[in-house]
C-alpha cells in the first residue's frame, strides 16, 4: 500500500479569509477551527479521497514564488466561465514567467499564493 495526500497545510496571515476563499473555489466547508487554524474539506469530512486544507496562522508575509502550488480544474463549466467565477470571488492574475501560450491560467489567492486553473473539465465526483 502506498501513501496518499490527506492534508495540505498552508501558512496564512488571515486563515479565516483564506479558508473562505478556498471553500468557494473548491466547494469545501469548514471542518474544524482551533488555535487560530482553520481546516476545510469536502462535506463528508477528512479521511476520504480528497485532501483537506489546513490554514495555520503566521505573521510572516509570503515572499517570492511558492515552491509548490495547487492546480484546479473546472467541474461544471468551461475554463473561461470558471476563470470569470474565480476572478469574481477574489482571485487575480499572477505572472510567474508564463509565455501567454499556456493552456492554463496562473492566478493568485487573496494572500498571493499562486495556483493554476487548468483547461480540462473534470467530474465533480472524487
């Protein structure tokens, strides 16, 4: 048996704000709060096939490009419609040196963490 990713942990200056943003992006809900941290995940909770995300509080501002980022795919609309939705909920375009010929869009969440919106539409089921 191999391992699988069960949680992603991100430092955040405002865990509540970032959790709310990512809940909206992923259709997740808040699963737990404690000591300033907020954990979000699918409605069925942790332990399933989809990882949860824990936002831990920090006073250290983000500096530079993240060495790891999240990629997302639309599940119920095409890429252009999903891009419009993400921009409306607070994502913003990010430049990490892309050429403009990519099939994906590089965005940043409200704290500047880069993520990519890929073209391929996936099923909404895990």
